[in-house]
């Protein structure tokens, strides 16, 4: 299996490293795709995802490539025949109109409470899988949406989101 991780900042590896290492252990081909359109200076400049900022892994090494816009990312995913993307962003946050490559599974990894505050339930429907820490976080997300956008929860919208959720624990502690 070919798995790509979108790296918008070098600190993303704290979320992805355990998953990347386990994927390498299982024999998957791993691609770390660094977003070179990110600012290199300013408050977050220190977190620019330089290609050399990749950590070492116990179970092998990854392919590290850069892209500078969403069209280039789409081209990379298609050219590399990526099966799955694991990201901290939804397709709507990376691609205009959330349009993403066909035949690629998009998995969103929860990295904090803001995964619910920056995405509404409809945005979460544009991922194939949503990796959450625990049932408690899913419950809190649903409660948040009940207060923030109650109309969007009508007709079972959050139930559809729940069908995409897989509980994965807290990968950073693995």
C-alpha cells in the first residue's frame, strides 16, 4: 500500500511519527509530502517543513517530496498512485472546493479539540475516515455541534460522520 502524509509544518511529525513507523514496519511505501507554500518567516517560520526536517524511523525510511500548491499535490498523489492520505486537514482545507484525487482514501487524524471547531459536520463528510482519540471526544464533538450548528445535525448528519470515525487512541503516546 502507498500511504502519503501531508506535512504543512515540521511539527506534524509529532502526530504522524508513530503511524509512519508502524506503516513502515508493515511494509507499506510511505511518502511524506511537504507543503513548500508555507511561510518561511514570521511567527511560524521556524516550523517550515524543510525536506531535511524529517525524523528517522526505527523500521525504515520514507520518500520525502515537496509540493507548492494544491494542483501540484493532486498531481503528486496521482503520479505516485497513492492509495491513502493521512492528514491533519480535510480536503476542503487543502483543495479549492474540497475536490481531491479520485481513488485515494482520505483519512483525517484528530490532533486536538480544534478538529471539531474548524470543521463543520459537512466538511467532515468529505473525508473517508476520521481517526479520533476516543468515544468521549466523539461525544464532545457532537455536543459542540449541537450548540454551534443545530440545523446541520438534522436528518442524521452527525450519524453519517460517526460512520467514518475509527477510534485510534492517542498516537503521540505510542
